[in-house]
């Protein structure tokens, strides 16, 4: 996934939830997480990200998107998107592009107004 998305986006990959939390920066706009991870699950990661103030998009990849737990996280706003497995490469790239567009980067110009940064 990193190789595929890295052709279009700047990607920071992590192999577990703890590593993902450490990799988060102010420039992070989208977090893609698997539902199942070696040290937890994507919903716990999403909750931790929101508690740390992350306002970007969080998408969970899962083979079972109809679970009550996933649907509750979506309704509560901890997760913004559920992406079904298996996914097609071109569809995943386009989905991430749409997710990035939801929360464009902003920068302050010299007079203090805020404007979007071209991605």
C-alpha cells in the first residue's frame, strides 16, 4: 500500500498503532489504518488520534465494514471512512485523493489571512 500510494502522495508508513502515533505530524491529513493490527485495532488508534487533537480524516480498512463496532465509530465521528477489503489499486488512490481534499493544508499569508496550500 505504501508503494502504491507513495507514487501520488507523501506517505509515512507504520507497522503498528504505537508506531503510527509516533509518526503523526502537523502535516498529516489522512490516516489509513487496518482494523486489525499487531498491537491493537484501528478503532483504538482512531480514538487515540482524536484524543490528541487530530482533525484530519481517518479511514479504516476492513474486510467486514458492517460490524456494529465500526458503524458506531463512524457515527461517533472517530472514523470518517470505512474502506472495504479487498480494494482495487486505482480505486484506493482515488479514494485517498478525495479524503485529502476534505481537509486541505492551510498556511498563513503575510497579512494573516489563511489560504489553502496547493496539494
